[in-house]
C-alpha cells in the first residue's frame, strides 16, 4: 500500500519537474499556439519569466488582470502574446478607423519599445497590421494607417485623445485594452484620458493593467476599470536587481563634473555604454553639453526634445555612435537598450521609486551592471529615502565634509531686487559720462542764437553778433523795406492787445534764459510767444477771419 502511494506521488510530481526544466517547449506548455512559439524560438526567447508564467495562462482564459512586476521583467510578452494568440482566431480585416487591440504607454520611448517587441513576437509568418500613435511628430501617416483599420494600436494617451476628438479613430470594436506602467501614467496626469478611452471602448472588453507599484491611486483605477481581475505579483515594491552593484560617491555639487570625468576616464570601471540621469530637463542639457566640451560623445533625451531628436539620440546610443545618454526620469522606463554597463545618478530623484526604475536600465536579461550615485550634502535626505525603500544601506566613498560644502555661493538680495525707480547707483566705467566742458551749449545747438543775446543766450563761437538783424536776400523785382519799417516798438513785457480787444500779457524775451528768440521776418514779432496766465478770452465782435483780413490789409 505504501509502495502504491509512493508511485502515485511520483506520477503527480513528475509534470512539475518537467515544467521547471528549461526546454524549447516551455511557451507551448503555457498554452500558446505553435505559430507564436516558433517565432519566439527564432527570436531567441526560450524560457518564460516569472510574470509570463503566472499571467499568460490566465489571460488566455479571458480574465482581467492587475499585474505588479518590476521594470525589465518581461511584462510586454506577458500581455502581448495572449493578444497575438487571440488575433489568430479572428477572420477578416478590421473596419476602417477601428482597432482590435489598444495598448497605452505613458512615454513615447516605451510605446516604441512595445511596438518593436510586438512585431518581433509575431514574426514573419503572422500577418499583423500595427500603428504607433505618438505626439511630437506629424499625424498624417498615422491617420492614413488608421483609415484602413489595424489590428493593434500602441499609443500615448495625449495623441490618442486628440485623434478621438477629431473622429480619426473609433474604439467601439476594440476587444483588448492594456494599460502599461499605469502608476507612471497617473503621475503624469493621464487619468482623465485613460477614463475617456475606457468609456469609449465599453464594458465588453478584456482589460489588463500592469504597474511597477501598487499605489492607492492605481488600486482605485483598477477597481473602476477591471472586472473581477486576477492579481499577479511578480516582484516586491522597492526591490532592485541582485546583479546590479550599487554604490554612492559623496562630493560637492560643483565637484560632480570632475568626479564624472574621472569615472569615465578610468579604464578599470570599463564604462562602455552609460546612462546618466538628471532630475530636470535643463540639468540634462547642461550635463550633456559639459560632457561634449570635455571630449565625450553624449546626447540628451527628455520631454522638451522633439520625437525625431529623441529617436536619433536613442538610435545613436543603441548603435554605439553615442557612448553616453543623459536622460530624465520620464525616459527611465522607456529605454531598453542591451549592453548598458553603467547607470549614473548625477542627481537623486525626488521620488525614491524612480531610483529603482533608473538603475533597472542595466543588469537586464541576467547580465550584471553598475549603478553609481553622486550625492552632495543637499541630497542626503533623498539618499536615506532610497535606502529605506530598497531596505539596504548603500556603500559610499568620498569625503562627507566635502559633500556638505556644495560650493554654491548665494547671490546677495540686491541682485534679485527689481529697480525701484529712485536715484540710480554708481555708474560703471564701461560708458563714463562726458565732462561738463565737453557738452555743447544750448546756443550752439539752435539756429538764430545771436538774436537771443539780450535774453541771456550766447552767440555761437564762429558767428559774430551783429547790430542789425539779418534779412533774407530780396528776389529780383521784389520791393524791400528797411528793417523795422512799419513796426511799432515797445518794451519787452508790455501788454499786447489781442485781435479780440483784450490785453494779454506775453512772456518777455528774457523769461526764457539760454534760448534764442525766433522772430518773424516780415513783422519782427517773436514767434511762438506763449501768453502768461492761460489762453486769452476772445470777443467775437468781428469774426476771426475778418479780423485777420483787416490786419493783413493794414500791414
């Protein structure tokens, strides 16, 4: 009896041992069709990962899923292979402007990576029509592809929502919906577009959500979108790959540039292909520029770059033309380049979870990698948050006192103060003021200055004041008269009768010091004299036109 029980237990345990062995039929044991397994074998995929082993059988049954998996654990194949298996069972082509499967990714780089992986899984034997919907590029070719109808759409939420609003894509016939990196999608503010997409598809859909963390916001979104989901947890939050060697170098913020150059020049480090992470877009551009000045081939990638520029940088980095890629956290989960030997945290991230995603760019597919963090005194708190998250203390080198000395000299408050409009401060020596003796006198700048002599004006140096006023030379045949003929003279400032009969006091010639007085050549009266006390009151016994006609006839 005991022998029979032992034989039964051996028969039961035998299939478990065969499943653990690494053979070419492992993906077949998950229930995938032979066409896909042949394509996987040709592409070099032989053994499924932990998330693939747990997720693929449940997804082939049509169950909704909430998957928690670390970056680089094989999530793309976990949801991509069941979708391809379902497409093989369908006949005909999709209708125009429709898609049978929709995969949403938070960043352009991740969307490109998913699209390339799906095409690789399908191979050459499966006729698959996919389209990539990304912002930052023209949507003309994207719309042209959608007009024929496609099998799979890989998109970012922003561009997809724009095409939906314009009626260029219809989601009523979509069967599969995938939200990859859902936590990152929520962090970037895509919650409203995601809900709009789910509402447009309807309830008759197969929904899959994958995330690196299970934050409360992600749990709430999963509860509203998934129908009795199966939860698969293939990693622990905050865990890092064991084969990644992590260490910290303490230095001042101003000394980070020199420390980085020493690391890149050190042959023992063997930094062949390096990703450097900066906290801001401006910081990424600055680091890349400094590296190029120091003689390194580097390129920057962040959200302000156009899609063509980002693709060119990734292409150069993948081909080896660019040794160093400087990126921000937005690109941390979308870079899947084989052979990355080192990840350098030039600045620690604000969110410690991003540290895990950063260093996950190296040590992929069983390879080893190096993660180096440059930390100054202002980042000690962020370093403690990272160590608390990953549940380990990182070894560090460098001088702690030097790290506390950031080398940043704070500008005085007066440098940030706006001009108040008061008396200006001392003038710089670049454009000194002219000496008072170098200035031209007012008489030198004005014509007829010699006529203002009695008003305080000074004659020009090259002109001699004359007792008789200058007169215009008479034209031939024109009658002339002596200066002052027919003109009544009176002391300056004497009351003057206006045309209306009132007496108006005019400003005397000497009331304008330093200025010559221009006089009419015919009447000799000052030109432009302003009455003192305002405009004189006019009496219209005669019309102004008649008064002017009489005065001209009398003159």
